[in-house]
C-alpha cells in the first residue's frame, strides 16, 4: 500500500472527525530492505517530502486556520459492532480442518470496512458490554459471525432486539417476516 496525498488527507479527516486529537505516522522514511521492505514513508527514497507530506500538511494548516475544527466534539456513535472473542477463538480451532480459520476475523473486518467506507462512525463492544446493557445506547448493533455465545449473551441480544421493537424500530432479529428470520426467531426463543 502506498497511499496518495488525498488518501492521507481523508484518513486524517476521518480520525479527527471521530474525535482523535493526535496522529502518529509510523515511518518518516520508507523501508527499503527486509521483510517489511516497500512500506511507505512520508518522504521519498531521496529524503524529499512526498505528496503524502503535502496531504498531511494541508490538513494541519486547515486545523490551524480554523481552531473550532480541532476543538469540535464528535457526535456519539449510533452503531456498534460486537467483538466476539469466543467466536474468534472457536473459528481458529474449528476452522483449521477446513482451512477456514479466519472467517470470523474477516467477517468482523468486512463489517467494519463497509461502515468505514460509508463514513459511518462505529464503536467496537465486547460481550461483557453486551451483557451489561451498555450496548443499549446504540441504535444499530452488528454481530458478525457471532455463532459462539453463551446463554447470558444470547439473552442480552434478545433484550436489545426487543428494546428496538418496543420503540417501534425494525428489528430483523425478532421481527423479520422472511423464512430465515422465522428460523432465527425459533432458534433464539
């Protein structure tokens, strides 16, 4: 990956828009040898500023000209993704025989990437936050590849879904009229 000035600028605006107060760039100079050779730096091989430096500089100059942007607070996130350690661990073990030991991880990353590309701010929460009810602050909760849950976590998912139904929000977990939704409802009751 060798990001352009525009991509560096977009990355910076995305993280500052999400409430970040500082950014650390991993490398000033690109690596030229070793197994990490080819990683980009902010300067080129000749030590002159690259377009990436100009992209970062433009963001820094804009933040300096408009301090209100640097002081702004992001809106609370309305979307959360469950980080299900149990499903990730089970997938590593269960998937080895079928060479599928990264499906849960890829599902988690794919869910995040889809939301990120749509510029939807998202928070990761774990099963403990689900079980404690801390997820009730989110309007949407994604559970990618969460096929390993204990009874407490499943009860918390049901409670979250029924809360959405009580508020008149659509809840595909409980109120889907499709055949798959009916199968989910019968499995989760």
